[in-house]
C-alpha cells in the first residue's frame, strides 16, 4: 500500500459526533454547552472537531477557531487573538488589540477585562446565529487566554454558545484550576477518545484510497496500533498490502514512531539495548531471565530498570518472576525493526535453542531462516498436520504457510499454500481465506486449486463463481487426484445445491462424495446427505443416515460430530424441539471447541430457530445475537441473511419492532445480493413475521408473494413443510385481507403435504389455518373441529409457539360466536403463554378479546389514578372513547402537540403501544 495518502480524511466516531450534535441542539434552545475532547496524540481529536464543524453547514454562522502551539505558550493572548480574528465587526477594545500583546512595551490587559469583552462579543454574534468556539490543543494554550476563557465560560447562562475544547488530558494540572472546575462540572460533556474500531479502520483505509481491507487485516491493524488513526495511516502508507495480509509477517511501526523509540534506545547502555532487542524477538511479554539469556545480558535487572525508565519496557508486577513487557505493540515493532536482518536471525536462533515448546522452536527457526530449507519445511508441515488433527485449524494454517515459504520444491510449496487456505476455511476464518484468493489463483491449475477457489467463493456468497470453479475442479480430477480432494469438491457442490434450494441436486452430489469411500478427515457430507433427503420428502431416510450418532456427548473432534448437526435440524423440522435443541447446542459447542469452527454460525442459527419454535425466546435471542455477531466478525457473508432473519423472529414477537426491523432490513439487503431461493425465503418470512406482529396483514401478503412465483429455479426447501413457516402466515394474511379463495387454495396444498409428511407442527398450523378459513366462511362446526384438532397435535409440546397461537385464534373464534365463557378459557391460556414469552403484541390482542368477552382487564383499573396524572387520565379516556387527537385538543382547548405529549406518557406508563391497548387498559368493568 505504499504511496501518498490523502491529507484530509475522516471516518467513524459516529457516536461522538451524535453526542456533540445533541449538545448543539440544546444550544439552539439557549442552553450553553461545553464539550471536552481528550485523548493521546494521533487519536483523531482535531479530525473529529473539524468534521463536526464541517457538517454544521448553515446552522452556525459564527465558528471561532484557535489552536495552541508548544512554541507559542509564552505568547500572551495568542490563542484568544486567533479565536476572535474572524469576528472583527463585533469586536471592541481590548479584543481588537490582542494581537499586539506580545510586543515589547505593549500593555497586557487583565483576563477579567478580556473575558468580559469576549462575553459581549459573543452576545452580539448570537443575534444572528448560534456560536461555536473551538480551542484545539488547549494544553499548549497560553495562560492569559485560558484565564479569560474561563471567566467567560463561567458566566454564560442562556447563551446560544457551544464551546469545544481539545486536549490530551482534560484533568492536566497545568490547566488553570478554574478551568479544570468548569471541565469537571456535571453539565460538561467529556469525550475521551479511544482508538478506532476494527470496522472504522476498514472505513479509514477506503477513505485513504488504499486497497480494501478485510475484517481480519483490519483487526490485525487494530491489535498493532490500538486503533490510533495517525499510526494506522502511517502503516497503510508504509507497508505493502502483502505484508498486511500475511498472518505471520511482523508489522513494522510507523517511521515517525520508530525514530522516537530509536532515540530513546540509543541513549541506553549496551546491556539495556541487548535486553530490549531480545525481548522484541520473544514477543510483547517474556520472562526476564529468558530475554536476558537470548540477548546475552549478565545483569538483567539493571538493564530492565533503565529500559523502564526510558519508557521502552514495563515490568509486570502481577507475576512471581519479573517479565519484560512492551506497553504497546508499536514499541515492540519499532525495536524489532531496528535490529536489522542479521541480528534478528541471530536472536531467533538463540530463542529456538532455549525454547521448550515445539511450536516455539519451529516458529523461531522459521524466522531465523534466510533461504529455503526442505527439512524444516517438512517439519513445519508435519506439525501443521498434527494441529489440524486436533482441530487447531488456524494454527495449522499458519505453520503450513511457513512451510510453503521454506519449501525448496515448487509443487510442494503450492500444495501447502492450497492446504493452508483450506484450513483457514475450516477454521471459519473466511476473511483471511478471501484475502488469499489471488495467491491461490496464481498457483498452477489443478483440481485442488479450483476446489479451493470454489470454496472461497461459496463462503463469500458468490454462488455463480463458486459453481464455475467447483465444476472446473470436478472436471479436472484425474487418477492422481487425492480422494479427499474429490470428496471435498462434491461436499461443496452439495452445499451449494442446498443453499439454492436444489435438494435433489444435493442428494446426487452428496452420494458422489460418499462413494469415494471413508476418509480420515472431517467432512460435512453426511449431514448434507441427511438434509437433502429430508428436503426431498425422504425424512425417514435422512434420519437413518445419522442414526448411529450417539444421543449424548461428549463429542470429541470433528469426525465424531458428523451427522449431529443434521439430526438436530431434522428433529426441529419434525417438532422434536427438546431433542433438537440438545443436539444443536452440543454441536455448536463442540465445533467451537475443536470441530469445524465454520459450522458454528449456522448451528447457532438453527438452535435459535428451534428455541423460537419451542417458546424459549430468551435463549433464542441470545443465540441468534451470537450468530449474527460471529457471522459478521468472521466475514461469513453467506450466513448473514439467515442469522439476521432468525434474530428478528423473537424480537418481532415481543414487540421490539425497531430492533426486529433493523435485522429484517439487513437480511433483505443480503438476500438481494446473494439472490438464492433459501435466502429469499429466510428474509421474506422474517419480514412477514414482523408485519404479522404489527397486525399488518396486507404487508404479510405482500412480503410472502415472491415465494409463490414460478421464476425460482429450485424451491425444494421452500415447498417442504417444516422448513420455512411461510404458508401459515400467508393463509392467515389472505383471510384477513378478504382473499378467501386464494387462502383456501394455498391451504389445501399445505394440508395435503402436512398430512403426507406426518409432522405435528405443520398439521397443527394447518389446522389453525383451517379453523380461521372456516370461521371466515361461516362454517362454525368445521372451524371448531379444526381448532380442536390443532390443539390435540400440540399436546406433544405444550410450551411451543404454535400452541399459543392456536389458543388465541380459537378463543377469538369462540368470542365471535358469542361463546364468551369458552372463549375466555382459551384466551386465558393464550395470555398465560404470551406473558411467559413476553409477546406483548399478542398479549394485547388477548386483552382486547377478553374485554370483548366482558372480562376485566388484567390491569387493576383502580391503580390508574396513581399511575397517570389527572391531565393524562383525561386525555387517555377521551382517546379510548375514539376521539382523534384534533378532537381531544378542541375539547380540552389545548394544542395537538400537547395532546401527543400526554398520550406518549400514557402509553409509556401503561406499557402499551396503540389505542387498541388503551381501550383495554381503561375499560370499565361491567
């Protein structure tokens, strides 16, 4: 990435900008505000303030800016002269003469006089617009300016003034005591800046015009610089992109930082320089005695003391034996960079001789090497295989990449590179694997090389590219191709077919892979085969393929986990929720411990879905949140639609519509990018669930209509009952929007499939839909029979979500048939379930139905007098009677805004979200 970077860039800091903007809004209401931005050098304090000011546009005509300078600290009123320089038309003496204060013989006004003049000038500026004052590098400002500023700030009361103060430390004792008291006031907003986040470093790279950074590289930069924008920019300008991508290549420190460290190190005695250099080879923290032996230091404590005093090392007091610790990765990098190639190699050789762990021995030997070494490469490859055998895929990849670089034979080197990338994929490190795409593409074209390219593309969601590469890999296989490679090609093709809802194709590819015979390496083929069979209507055959998986753990290693994921998912589709949750929980935990980490995201997603269906919503929210976070952290792009869709379900059910909508919107965006049938089904089903919770039945129909289209090339998973709960949502939506004929046609097909498959959750859902349809048609006997049949199906799991929905639908049906007592029984059961789940939108429907049955609201009406103010109770009561906001305003002779204000408080206090809930809450018992 070397090259000249743009000088003015900014990214991130959205929270800080938002908080400053909030203070600016208060300024607009004549509430003067002080904001202090502090943090270490290079952290981006000035950039933050400059961006805020740039974003002001026309909202602040007067922006007064001044900066302290170390070389001008002795110039009296130098900072204040800068501050008022742009406002000469409103300045009186002594502000007009501040520029002359530094001249010999010039009188020096006292700070109170200058402060008073500043207040007067600010007052006149406010007649035109609000005022923003910025003091940058306040820690270097001259003392008279700071005293005058303090005087002014302490006397601003109802002024439209925002003061932004920028310093390295807001509690610096060199600042005037009065100013420190202003900064310590409760009303002062202090924004201590830390490093940019990983995502913000990625954004920074783009703003600088550098090559796009993956999340892994950005995370590596963050670890190295702690997110310091200045240091990060220096590295991006200084370091080639291949060094950033290489996981085992040491990152240097920025050149300016290197000079600083070098100067400090040069002032130290030789033993200290030797100790610090040896410590840089050993890592951020190392035992003092080991660093001393590597560096040949006879009296290490003396050397450590000098290094600590110079700010080069720190001592870790929490350990029994002293350690040499670098306070920041940049310090270590600067020292390591200063050593030079020969000295670095010598120190690594010494460290290898003294190391106890095989991994450390190999690491130092590899770093000490200056030419290809076939024997060492073989040792590294063997060690990598051992790590892979234990499920340590990332470590295996790192050692194999080292082996590839040291390989004397090109064929061996390229094979090791390809194998290392596959280990990264198995580790779930999709971002790093993606970064190595061009490296793999540059290898000689073989079946293995094409397979790796296809695997990378599939993980990144580039399905067409994946199919082309995997097809080429399959056609490139020969008698010399390793059986494991052939098996892996088939495995990825089966996975691609499943993603695209082509279960029949997945069956064919899974069989091809399994026909290659047993393998010593972990594989997901058996799981894919079970999924595909179930999705083609062969559920029993699918379960048989995983029948030998033990019911109870512990499950050790990836091989032992084969089939467990599929069994858990198939059990979920079949309504065996308890067993499904157990399998999926065990599988996700075991894969994280030592299986295939790349499987953890989908497994957490399936687990969350099973918990949602089973009525365990707290667990569902926790696990779906984990799945989303992990998918984003590992750049597992192909899983983002699924995880965001599933995360939305319990949130929508609980009425957390904003959070649910955010997940749904993200899911839809990724589904459009991926453009496959399964992701479309996930996204549209989650949107329909959200709209159903909002009682937007037309929106439900609109959301699910794409799933009826014939333009989908494959739809096995969409059509198979139990996978996506879209039919029951659509049937009810059609009925509620008076499209009864369409609802009956869809329901007939659904009932037939549910009966054929014999899965009770679908038979229960179909029965509920039948009851709703027959009730709309007026056939009360048929509707009653259907609802009762559905409840009988749900006896297999009395806590499931479907049972709660059945009680609600049945109760509403009975109430409309004037069977109030029977309706109340069903509605009470539904209400108890919704209360347990926290399903507020559905609980509110229960309250409405119970109120229509003549039942007293669950909330004691007598308590409303103490909950609501008299004005709120009056406004709420009128709203409950059906009056609009405008009608209430006319009745009470108040503004509509006042009515909206009072209604907002009523809703919040009563825990409701609409006028429907208000009717129930304020209902008078008969």
